[in-house]
C-alpha cells in the first residue's frame, strides 16, 4: 500500500539532494546549528544588520577544530562541514528567527518555487 504525504509533509520534504544531505548532517550534528545561532546572535549584538554565512561557517570550523568544542564524531576524526550546507543553515536560522529575515543573503536553490 502506498501512502501519500500530507501537504505539510510534502512542504517539509527536501527540495534536492544537497538539502537531503544537509538535513541528515543537521540531525546528526545539532551542535553546529547551536553554534550558528550563537555566533549569529553575537554579530547582531555587535550591530550587524547583514551577516555572511561564510563568516559564520568559518567561525564554527575554527571553534570545532582549534577551540575543540565537543563536536567531533565518535570516531575521533575532526568534524567536516560541507560548504553546501551554508545556505540551508542560513534559511533555517531565518525561518526560526523571522524578525531577522534577510540577515543572510540567499539565492535560489534547486527546487525553489521562486
């Protein structure tokens, strides 16, 4: 028996393969979004009205590599964050913080209906 997704589930479905990989990574590594949120809020507190996702992702890489925030996988290897995840973290953060919609510049991604 085939079960159709509800409209809500369909809207939450990944739009493309990169987004699907992001969602899996995000679910496995919640610390990354926590750091994204923390560093974005720090930038806002300093008066930034626009924040670059590259700046945030590089700060996360620094913190999880140099400052050794506990974000390493169980195998002891350094956590690797794919650059393709940046637009999805930016969109997720703005979705969760609608008062700051537009703080990250975004372009359309494969599967957008814009």
